[in-house]
């Protein structure tokens, strides 16, 4: 039905993707899997001829025999929405903020004669809403800012489906959503696809999701297709080292492994790796032959393509690596119960004054503790209060009620502490933030940021500061010369490492990590998680690891608290909570992990 | 509440944009004005003050490239020398307003609460005043001409600039790098001046350039009304007043200073807009 041949996208003379070829039949679900910079989103836009200005595509995109790239715009407009529909990434900005939700659907149906009548149109909109799981017709009257992420996504889906297209391209449909909502949206997509007999192209960075939801997979990296095959076959035995690396980078939720297999280095742009195998810089099996020219996709088995020219040689090694990487490690030693906790909260309450007098109770009496050397996970979705809790522990929020004890000091209200106590507390607990792109001052070099942090614990001569900076950078796995760099020249993973170095510069005993890897590429996530583990064993650090991702927390934490709407609903060791969940919310969280 | 999360930003393709031709021209015009302001004495063919009452106003000729005005003074020399008051006053206004607005905006944006309310209510009040009218009244009452006008304009311009600084500060304040500095115990003053200020400076500078253009037009207007420079000073606004009667004998005497005011103001506006677009393109 849809066939891409040598679709190459470029902008300002620089290649973004090299020739991509793809096929999809009626009723099929395929996944285009890739990390940032792979070109997957732009490929989707190129199919729908919605590339941003300055970006162009060459090649052929054949839809039922018609070459879409050659069509005049007016004819393309007929096809968009009614035969081929594109659902974009971010549910919060996909909808027109000035238009009611129902109108987004209605405007697609207005020109149909059967819906001339207002009442008929309204009824149809309501019917469409139920199709996407919204049973309350009043939702159509709401404005986008009044909708949750999941509902916005459903409205966008309904609008995309309004003209009954035969093919839907969904670009990261669930990424910006909570884990439980993600699972619901994917289930919804599959249900809608089945009932309509639609074809679905799912664009995602989550390999597990692709395996569970799709028939066939296309793996895209730095603008080139590296592997193609059925989901089952690729999952059982990936043919390309990158696919294997991606698979192993995703932390398993069912067991704790001693070290995640991370792909070293960072994701390049397509033009940086032209003329050779795009993955060769990061590949452990790369040889000279891989760097001579970009290998073409070869069909090694029916329907199974791979761009790795060394496949036959390294197949056995790849299998061995996979086996060893997933061998579980021994459960971590629980720390001696007699030791005083470093951090303890008792019945912590935080209420925010909301709009129109409606107060928001972010925390409703939360009691947790973290002991020296221990790694504790705090799991919850958005709105659970986990970020508020983390911020309260480092003094960025002041709780309305309850007690916080850090390192023996009463830290319930940072502004009420004496300056000496406050400084001591700040040397005990520090925080690592979520977004690597704004966690560092963009105008300060790495050296400046780290010197300032070091300066908060005392005045040191310049030479000592320099050596301490070098030491910190080494500790987080960055070369010393990175000290002169500004954040804009660092990748997300590198910025996060600098942020960790900054937190470590005061020699804290415990780090509060608020979703530190969520905004990173999967292959980089594993690197940072390994770093956290190494730091813990080398420096005896404790962690309060805040995340929504159970698989991530499984690898880091010994004990887990599950937070839901401001209350702890479950607590226990990592094995207990994930293996034998008691509370229905925990069970829902675990069921949401794609498998 | 957790942030909406982007999957790691794609490797953006931000091509290095060339400077548009219009902006290049704008820079050239401003450069000419600056040169005239500082080296007017060397460039001008004649003294701007020498009167030739017998000659009176004549149209352009080989001797007087822009003709003479009512008192026989060389128009071209007066225009060249006029670049000085066209530059100095507006620069002082822009710099003064910028300095005060930056401090007020930083405090207002970061500290919030009562400080913010107080400053913003003052801004609201100032914005409600009709600027040029206030300037006219004050200069008329207090006297003092040019520098009184400059002072009044500084006070008037501070208000909208404060709002702009404040909103730029509000944009930076919730960012994690500020949180990190707070968590480390960095002092408020340091956070304001070492962390926030460098990040809001580019946007403020773009607005400062626009302030210059506004101030130029306002000061020229005040001079036209006789409330700015001393009569006799070579100043574009003043020349508009002096030479309006000789529109038909030597139109250049009126049109040239008018054109200079317009060209300079428009150039600064274009440059300011371009700077602003560049700095916010992040």
C-alpha cells in the first residue's frame, strides 16, 4: 500500500537521512525505531509532505501507485487526513489552544453533506469521542488546557481519524505521557486499528514497545536504516549490533543486572558519519572494513535485512553477550537496620494554593527514610508529588506540615535553620535534575559551574580548585579538557554528567535524583545508570531515585516507595514491590511496562 | 508535578544565517552617524555657526552642497554636527533606562511578592502617563532644556524596560540551573547577577537599541518644540523648526535633517528587531 524508495532528507545541504526504503501493506503495523537525530520524525513528515521550511526530500513515496512527492499540493491536501493521516508527537501542543476539543474533530467533518445539520454533527463528534475512549460528551466543550495529556492525545487521535484514513502515522504517540496512560493509548491505537482495518506506522524510540505492538520493525540510526524484520524475529535474534545494544540498554524490569550494557559514545548526526557504517564509531565489533564505505542493507533471510556486513562472523558473540548481559545479579545486601537514617520524613504535607481558591494537596502525609549507603526508589507518575518531595528535601520547597530530618538536623524549614546548620545540610544532600538541557547555566563554562559549587564549601586556592575539578570530571567519566566547554557543545548525557559532578563537588552523602535519565536517549540512559551505580559503590553514596520508570528503578534501588496522589501506597524491597505487588496502583504500573 | 519531557532534542539543523542586506545598510547608516558625531569638525565643510546674513537662504550649490538656511549657515555642516546631539542624548537615555530597569526588573522578577507588586504598580502608573506630554510639561516648567529632557525620558523609558527585564527573569527563574544554585546555597545576589543577568542580557540589549530609536525621535520632537537644545545648536529636530519656513526656497534644509532622523531611527529599529530575533531563536 505504501512504499518508500530511497527517501533521502536533507536540510541546508546537510544530509539528515540517507536513502530509506520501506513497505507497508494494508492492515499492517510497522514500527520505525530510532533515537534522537535518527530522522524518524522527519521521515514521517516527509511522507505526509509536511516537512518544515528548509528541509527537503528526494526519492519516491508511492501510495497505492501514486508518487506522493510528485503530486501538486492541492491533490496532496485531498490525501492528507482522508487517506493518510499523521499524528504528531506532543499532545500538549498538537491542539489549537484557542479551539474547543470537539471543534478539532468537527472541522474535519463539516464539509460532509450528512453532517450539515448541527445536531447530527454534534452526535457524530460524540460518537468519535467514544471510539477513542472518551465517554463523556461534555469533553467536546472543553478547551485543550483543561485536558490531561492522555485526553489530549485521544482528541488528537480522533481528529486524525475523523476522515477515516487508511493509514495512520503516529509519531511517538505515548512518549510525553505517564506510563499508565502510555499503555492505554497504545492499546487504544491497536483497538482502533483492528476495528477499522487501518495500517499503522508507529514511530518510537522504545524498542520494547515496538516489539509488543507491531508486526514489523525498521531500525533507524543517524539517518540510515540498520535493520528490518518482523518484530518476533528481531526480538529473538537481532542481526545488527546497534539493535542488540538498544535492546540491552533498556533496563529489564523483572530482574536487577550488575551492569547495563551501554553503548558508548553519543548519537551522531547523519552528516558526521557519512562514508562509513553509521554505527562504526560506537560499535564494539567495528573493523576497518566497516569504515571503508557505508554498508548497504542486505537480505540475510527472507524479510530480514541488516546493514551489518560482519553479521555472519559476529552472530555467535552477539548471542553470548545477550545471554550474559541478562544474567541476574545477586540481590543487594540490605544495610544494617541499626544505622540511623540519613534522611527521614515524617508525615510530610505540602499544600499549594491553587487557582480560584482550590488548594492542591501535593503531599498528604508522606513518611520515608533513606539509610547510609542505601538506594531508595520513589516511584510515581505526574501529580503523585514525587518532585515536590524531592524539592522539599533540598530546601527548594517548604512543607506545610510534618518533619524532615537530614543528617541529624531538623530540616523541615530551611529558612528557619541557622546558617551553619543549613550549610551543613547542603553538604549532606544535593539534587540532580531532570532536564539536562537546562540543568546547567548556558552562559557558564563547565569550569565556572563546578568552581562555584566547590566554592560553597569553602575558599580554596586556585590550584586546588583546578585539581578538584579535574578529579570530579574523571569521577563522572568526562575528559579533563571538558572543563573549558560550554553546555551548548555538550550532549544531553554529557550535560547530565556535569550536573552530577556539580552535585558531588560538595561531597554529599545522599543524592536526590529527580528523573535524571528520562530525557536522555535510551543508549545514553544505560551509561548514566551505570555511572550512578559505580559512584555508589566507590563513594558510598545513598540515593533517593525519583522516577516513573519501574525498569530503571529496579536497576538502581534496593527499596522502593510507590507514591500515588500524594500518599505512599506501597513500600518494600525492589523484588517484593515489582515481583509481588500488593496495591492495585502498583499492579497497574507494572502492567503498563510493554512486554 | 513532573515536567513535560522532550525526548533528547534532535540534532538541530540551524544554518548560519547571513545578515540580511537591509540590516547591513542599517549598520552602515548608523556607522555614518557615529562618525559624523565624533569627527564632525573634521568632516564638515564649514562651521555650523557662521552666519551669512546677506546671502540668506539659497538652494544647494557647489559651495554649499545642501544650501544654506535663513541665517546663511551651511546646512550640510549643521546636519553633520547635528549627529552629535542625535547620538549622545538617546544613548544616555537608553543606557540610563537600561541600567535602572535591569536592577528593578531583576529584583521584581526574582524576589516576587511585595517587592514585585510595588515595582509593577509603579510601572503601571508610569505607563499610564502620556510620555511626550509629560516631557513637555516638565521641561517647560523646570527649564534646563536638553538634559532635563534626557532625564525625563530616562525615567519614562525605565518603566516598559522594567517589564521586559522582569519577564525575561521570570523565564529563567524556574529553570533547574537556578534550582541547583539555590540547592547549593549560592547567595541571592550571586544568583541574580552571575546566573540570571547574563542569560537575560541579550534580550535586554535588543530592546535597548529600540529605546535609542524612540529617544531620538522624542528628543528631536522636543527640540522642534523649542524645549530641547538651545536655539542655535546644530540639531536635527531644531533644524526642522528653524527651516520649516524656507521649505520652498531651500527644501533640502528641511528635508535633510528630517531624513536623517527617520533613517537613523529606522536603522536602529531594524537592528534592534534583528538582534531580538537572533537572541530568541534559541
